[in-house]
């Protein structure tokens, strides 16, 4: 790793008891590794803002045939998160043309190269407030909307906070100040990487593996502009799935267990060996009980086929993000889809009833059927 990189945390010798070989997996995390410019330092005061790119090497010590992963969490351009499976012989340093990426970035440019095999990534394009006057929980029925593009013009990110949790997971807290016209509020995203198999401590207690990343989005005291306000998040899913086809949306039956009573489905967008998945539940309190929740609704999957689609539908954020700078992101054979997940359904309370909503998803690489069983067990 370049000596100019700033090592944040090294998690060594964590026993990944859920792994079949029960070996030690390490999570080595770096902030903005190899960045030579002052653009990678903080800017502004009260509070200081930052360009955050966290790079994690998830490796098994002294086992040559064990699966290794590279994980990327970035707020540059727009919030994007990527995981890829690599071999022990693949380069360990991040392959990113920092100067061009930060200063001369164009939507058609390629600045970032992933080595290894399958990768999966998600990006958040915009937060949408909509007036659900018909109380359907579907954004297509709204009579008015307000869009917050999660781009550099609207969003300033604070310095990332990285925490090694007691169970060995690595947690990043990403907090943004969103400013549009005379409105300001914070958006919080929490991201976790894992050294082994386990179950999340937070509701809905999703199961995870080292080949997956859990992302949690928190809307706390967001100002509203309509009497019947609900929120939705526009998500982009990207992968080089082995099926070489566009991703599909599916709903699988789940078990109503002690961790997520009453949630009988798992929703998934993906292909054969890459995915993003979630339970369709949105929590409406910080420490929710069983009744402190509403459901989510997923809109149709729409392909992004070219640069015009990329910029017209996701604004000035994602095309200038780490995902947007990825080599081959718009090539044939690459899966690139966008869809909305809206929070709240028919006859449930609107956002302002509690002023708080929290939604989680998990994305990763691997067998979808295995992932489905893991989420449902």
C-alpha cells in the first residue's frame, strides 16, 4: 500500500467461526489510499467536510485457496459501495487514477479498475419526497415530488467514522449535510463488513457472510413539504454477473422467526451470483418494537444503457462516483439497473407521524439461493 495512505484500522486474528475452515480472516481498512492531492483532505469549517473512500482488504491468513474480497465504500460524487472477489495473487493496492477521478472526471471516463472475479455494487442516486394523497404507498401515484440528488452540489459529507465492533465487524458511519434552497438536514448511512458468518445485532437481524456488505439508511427529522409526505430512495445496482443479463426483481418466501416476526418475504435484485436483497420493512423508531414499523414498496427495474441514461436519470452524482468511474461500467454484459424503494404502504402513517425511518439492505457476491436461505433461516 502506498506510504501516503492513512491506515485507519487493522483487524487481525479474528476467528471467523462461521467459516467452514474456521480460519483467521483480517479486515484491513484504509482511507483514501494513494491519494496525492489536497482534495483528499478535509475542507470547510464548522463542520469540516471530506472526500471519503474507505478501502478494505478482507483476507484469510496463510490459506492460499481461501476466498479473498476487496470492499470499497465511497461518498465521492455519490454514496457507492462495492465488493469483489479476488485471488491472493491479484494486486493489493487500489487501482484508481486519483487526480483524473477528482478533477477531470467525465461520465464517459474510466478511472477505477477492479481485479478479480465477480463484483456487486450499489449506489444511491437520490432521495425523493412525494405527496401520497391517495395513500397508496406508491410513488407513481403521487401528485407532487421533491428530489434531493445525492451529488456534490447538494451534499457535503463529514469525515467518516470507522469502528471495530466487539464481534469483529467493521462499521462505518457516513453522515451528510444535504442543502437545497432553504432546506438543510442530515442523512446517515451505516455500512458494515464482516470477518465471518453471523446475524446483525440491529433489526431486522439479517444474516451476513464475509462476501456481503450490510447498508443501513437513516432518515431522522427530515423536513417535509407535503401533508402526506413519504420518502423513497433511488438505488442503482451494478455487477458483472455470470448470467450476462439484466438483473431481475424477485420475492422469496421467508420464515417468520423470532428476529423478524411477520416478515414473510425477502426481496432481491440480482442475477445468478450477484445480488442486493432486503426484507421489505422500514422501522419508524430508533429502538423499535414489533409494531414500530411499516412496509416498503419496490418500483420497476429500469436498465441504464448508455451515458445519456446515466446522467439523465441519476443526475450529477453517480456518473461522477466511484461506481461511475469503474472500467467497463457501461459495457455490454455489465448489469446496471435503477429502481426505487419507497417507505410506507396503504393506510400506514406518513413520515411525519414519527419523523424517523430506517431501512436496510445487503449486497454481495455468491449463490443467490444460499443467500436466500441464510436470510430466511
